[in-house]
């Protein structure tokens, strides 16, 4: 043990003799280790955000889209008959499929919200109280819509935390009036804070109104289908098979729309939201793994640099090697000395690379609100891998040094 400690001290002293050269040699290792950790941290951060978003949705949500067929519009069955998704089909799904816990029809709009002398542009969702169940998004202040407010298209509004903060600050928004385009709506509730979604969008920048209110005052009433909707969130009961429920909904809607078995066109699309998000996450993971693999190449390049500089060092210190052998150093001692120098060089580069990665991830979190996740095992593996690089690329120069003959080494100029 004492011999190893002495060799490490000798190695550190030899590297200090040429500090600048040692730092430049370590640069490849620093960049490689830092890049790998940053790429993995970005991937882990993105995955953590996706997991949080899925958890917020309850993990068992289907999304039904209406009025879209590929990139087209409603299905025209001929003779002027146009089929679009409506609230009637959503009610049918909830009534006919036992595995469906809640189905919420949704209309979308965008509006400038004004409260006092403050204004804020926000997305508007028109829906029912089922929305809060299907989205797993409770009202934490105030209340939900009453049955009368839903039926009569009352001018009431439930807002997200971002809108509450921007328009009312620390004041209580419940009972306050918000102007939505050309009408005033009374705030009756505030949604639980959700934060950013998987794409980085602020989920709390949202306002919910009764669906008929949005239809009457914001989107307008469709001439061919007064209850037309564009989308529905469908929450499936815990334990139910999402794919099976998705198939049941498709069959039910095809029957409701009387679509022939040989016809592929449908006035709706149904997607498993969890699968959609996880597919996007998998794509992100593959991309980040590819970047990490590319970054790992710089570790190999750094290792080649280590080998090169160690060969130069052996040539420069040939007389020193001969002198050590003349006073009793064995070939194994010479081999160990130069091998440990290579390991110290790579280990120091790995440590600096880790420190650099922490600084860059911290800066990214502050500058672009990116949440990186640096995992301890990745740090340990990166440091271990840099040491392995040192052993692998440092062995040949060390072996070459150990094979020198003392008399030839002492005569070397």
C-alpha cells in the first residue's frame, strides 16, 4: 500500500513538471466526460418531466379527436351528409362502456383576459365538470360548475394558477370579474398547480368555462352540428386495459356513425395519451443516447492523446528510467510508475469533466429553465471509465519504458 502511495506521489510530481502539457492532454478526457454526463442529464431530466406529466394525467387517459381525418376534415358520406363528433357521442361512450370513468367534451379558443388594468392572453377550454376528473386536475380554491351553470351557459370561469397570479397577484380571485372578449365572467374556482408539461408549456396558463358558454360566445355554433366538439379527454378506470377500451370506443363510434365495415374513413381519431408521450420520450432517449455515444468518442480521442504524451514522456525521461533501474528499480516498478501517471492524468481529467458538467447543467437550469438530472451512478461510471481509458492507453508506453535496458537508458542523450 505504501509503495502505491509513493508511486501516486511520484506520478503527481512528474505531471506538475509540465502543468500546461498535462492540462492540454487532459482536455479530451474533460470534454468527453463532461459531454457524456450533460447528455445523460438532459435525457434523464426530459424523462422525469414526462413521468411527472403522465402521473398528473393519471396514466390512464385516452384522447378522442373529432373533425380530423389525417390532415383533412369531417367525413362526407355523400348526399350532403357530413358527420362530426359531438357531445352526444361523448355521452354515449360514458353510458355504454363501463370501463370509462369520465368523458369530457372540449372546445378550444384563445382570448385576452382583462381584470382591472391588467390583461393576459390565455387558452380557453370549454368543457364540463368531467374535465376535472378526466384530466386529474382538481379545483383547489372555490368550486366547480353547478348543473344550472352548465345548462344555461352561465358566464362563470375557473382559472389556472398562472392566470390567478398574473391578474390578481396575492389577492383572492374568487368572486372577481374577468372580461373575456366582449363579456364579463365571474371567477368561481382556481385549478391545482400543474407546472410545465412534457413540451415545456405552462399548463397553468388556462381558463375553463362551461362548454356552451364557449360555443355561444367564443367559437360560434356549427350550422350542421350545434353540439360539435373538437376533442374529448376520456379517463379509463384503474385496472382496465387501455387498448381494449380504445377498441371498444372505436367500435361504438363506428356503429353510432353507421360507418360500413369496408370503409376506413372515420370522423374521429382516438389516441392513447400515455403511449403518445412515452413514444416522444423514447425518441428523446434514443437521441440523447446517440449524442452520449458521440461524446464518448472524445474520450477515446483523449485516450489517444494520453498514449501520445506518455510515449513522449518515456523518451524524454529515458535517462531517469536508466538511473532508477541502476539503483534497483525492477521493470514492474517502472511499468507501475508510468501506468499510474496515465491513470492520474485521466482520473484528474475525469474529475474536472464532472465538475464542468455540474457547472454547465446548473447554468442551463438557470438560463433556459432546463431541469437536468445528474445521476450518481453516471458520475461514478464516467470517473471509472476515464481511469480505464488511462490504463488501456497508458499500458503500452509504460510497458515500453519497463523494457529499456539500464545501460542503454543511461547512455541516452
